[in-house]
C-alpha cells in the first residue's frame, strides 16, 4: 500500500482526536489538568523529513539551552555549589526552555558503568532545615553529597517533574574543563572507540524506559585540520577509525538496538576535502592558495553528508543532524567580511547562506534530508556584528523549524558568556538567579510558544513552568486557534491521543460510521462524538481491533501508537493492563506488510472516517 503523506496525516489530525475524556464542544475550550509526574513513557520523538514528531504524529520543536558541568572535573552541573537544583529548574521551566543539553565526559559514564562512580566536588548538599540546599542530593548523614551517577539520576527525575526534557552530549572522552579542545571521541583516559560506544549503550539501556532523557549527542565538535591526518576527524566513506561518519553510524546502531526510540544527534566535522581533491588525499599538506580543504566551525561541517549521510541499519527516523554555529565575537571567520553591494553592506542572511550556511549545513533541513538541531549558538551582546549574526540565525531557525539549544546557561563560558549573570543562595530566600535580560530577550523569541506567549513543553501531561502548557494542552486548545511561533506563526491541527487507551475517544467533527452486517456495507454521516465500528472477521480475526474488545474505534489506534512508542509497556509483552496481545497485533496489521506500523494506525483512522469501506486495505 502507498505510504501516507504528511498532508494526509494532517487531515486525519483535524478530524480524529482527543485527550482525557470527552473533547470540548465546538466553540468551547477545555483546559487539561497536568499530572504531577508523567510516567507514561510516551514522549519519545521521531523524524520525518526535516521535522520531529511525537508518537501521535504531532510536530514538536525543541528549543532549549546548554548547562555544562558533567564534562568537567566537578562531575556535576556547575553552580550547584551556590544554587538549589529545584530553584534553577523552576526558573528554567518558567522561562520557557523545554529541553536541556547536558555536556558530559565518556570517562564519567564509564565510572558509572563499572560501578565506581566518580565523586562530585564543589557541590552544596544539606538537609538541615536551618540551611536546606539540594537536600535530595544528600547521603544519609544529610550533609555529604551523593556520587556523580546519583546526581545525574536525580537531575533527570527533577527535569521530569518540571516538564523539561534532556539529552546528553559527549563533550570529550576525558573529564576536563577544556576537554572540548580535543579532536576525537577516543584516545584519552583509556577511552577507545569501543569503550565510547559501550558506555553510551549502557546509559541508553539504563534510561530506555524513561522519556526524560530523549537523545544522545554522540560527540561534541569532532574536529581537526585535514593536514593532521589520523589525528583529525574526517567525514568520508571509509572505515578508518577517525572517520566520524562511520563511527557515528556504528554508535547509532548500537544505541538503537537497546532503545529504538532515542534520538541520535550527530554533529559535523571541521574540515572537508574540496570536490576536486576527493579520494585518498586526507592528510596532505595545506596551502595558502587553492587549499584542498574547506573549513567550518568545529562540529559544523556536513559537506560530506551529501554523499555519505548517516543511515543506520534501523533507518533514519531517529537521526538528527546537529551543527554548531557561532558569530564573529568567537572568531572572525571570512564569511563575516563580505561586501555584498557597491555601498559595502555587511553580511546578511543571504550572504551567510551563499558563503557558508547552505552548503555547510542548512541544505540538510532545506532539502528534507533530515531534521536539524543547532546544538550550540550564542555569544556576547556587546559586539554589534555578533548581535546581528545571532538575530539572523535566530530568525532563520524560527522560519525553518530548526531545533536548537543555546550556549549556554552558565556564566563561566569565556568566549560567549551565558544567559545567567550570577547565582546566589540564602537559607531565607533560596536561590537568586540574575539573568542577562538583554540576551534572554533576544533568545526568548526562538522559544516554542503560542501567539499569546504560553511556552510549549515536550511532555504530553506536565506543563512547562508557570507560564507554560503541556504538549497535549497545546494541540487540544491552541494549535488550531492561535498556533505558535513555529514556521512563521502558522496555525496547525493535530491529533491528541489519550495516554489511557481505555478512555472514550471522541471527536468534535462530523464522522462517517461504516457498519458491515451479513456481508453488506452501509455508510452514513452523523455528528456523534463516538465512533464504534465492526469489520468482517477473517479466520476468526477482526481486522483493526488491536485491543480485542470486539469493536474498531480510536482506542485501537491509540494502542497501536503506544505499542510502537513504548513496546515494553504496551507491546506484546507489555506490563500495562492494556497492552497489545498476539491476536491484537494480527488484527492491527491491516496493510499486511512490514508488520504493525504507524501506517496501520493511519489506515484505521481513515477507515473510521469513511475513506475505506473495509479492512484490511490492499
């Protein structure tokens, strides 16, 4: 059967819904009540074309910031020496940041994997009511901080409570506050390519049932000059150890074997060979004129991905390309010094695209090769050219649905500064955070939000901070009416599906009910809010009846989507009372090829809407 296009899915979204209980009637708005903590494990994401979607086929936009420290000698997020984690995460959520990128070192994860977690330092933890700070991070004595693995686990738990998602980035193989300067993903602190992969697989397996940690940025800024040869990261078709494209593919496959729902973020390299020099010339000396190498920011060069894209054996639905991009305050690159008119006009969006962005990384998004998340961008505000660059990139990301995590929250990034200017703690008032309001104002426009200014989270149930909403709430109450700032402010409809498949599924649109009796089929339209349909049994099978309750309705679609997103809970061997049985899987495979997929769910929805008169659909 022909696969459905995104347009077809959007039509289904508009007609079939809903979330908790009965849907609001036309002209009425129903607010959702968020759970204290969402434990449904249904927030995993996947890619289609250049966009990311949730398990229900609704588009999402990841807009967040970096918080470093796990990559450093302290082995924990910075500022927890003078700030309470809950206070920090409350402000992060309240300010609309829906995801945090946590840089980390392979060496630290290895210590966890081996059962000897490295200790934390410069960390304040005290359960004494007289000076209570980070009390959840205390050992039994109420004063000693827990180990680094426990700190990470507790941070993930707290992110979940605040409706914030997270992903890690392997900032360097070794624990080092300047580890990002090292070229490769192996070669320090006993980390080999195998150790790097094994440690990430171990963490992915540990968190496969927790959709707080939704992705893995495999290596921060693989880089090096071409003339460095084996000591520099390259991108080509070889199986050389320093070929980043090959290593990233192997690592992606290993992670997806244990968690097929995790996002895999792959950064670029620094230099690539020009087309005329392709072949076995990596490592040749550079020259001032007619250089064989094309440069970029560290981790920003994806020119090699045109010929050698990342294609793991599991497919590309979890692959996200993640360039880094900076402005002239970090380094005065040549593309910032282009006269584009007779009057000597400075760089603009078009010149940046022409001279650097498009062929280096932007083509991946523009040509629907895959989604992108700019893992690092930012800089100081006291440089007019840099502020102009940040504004241009920000607007480009908004207009072209590019995900991003700003560098950074921390105050102590020397070449960029942070969104925070200072943090302090007193027992009486808790943590006080001074934000760089000018920088935040510039950045805030690129946070996912409704037109009325409500920040949109990535959790289906938990609202994002005091001025935010959950993903379900957005698609139920805002997407079709006011929309968001994504894609230039277009409104969109979406399908909101209850996390509990036993709940009644409703729709506010007229529906078509098809009933088959004794071999004859009749179709009629109605405005009923509940569709319950039966289909012919073939070999004692009711096609479409995924939950085996004797009827075909939207609860079957819900169960299919949930079983695909979370097989451990809703799949054939799932632990939930409403998991899919062997018989249910047979019923659900209405297309009859490739097993049960999202196409089967979409087919059943189209059947319920009268597009098809019978199941299975050939």
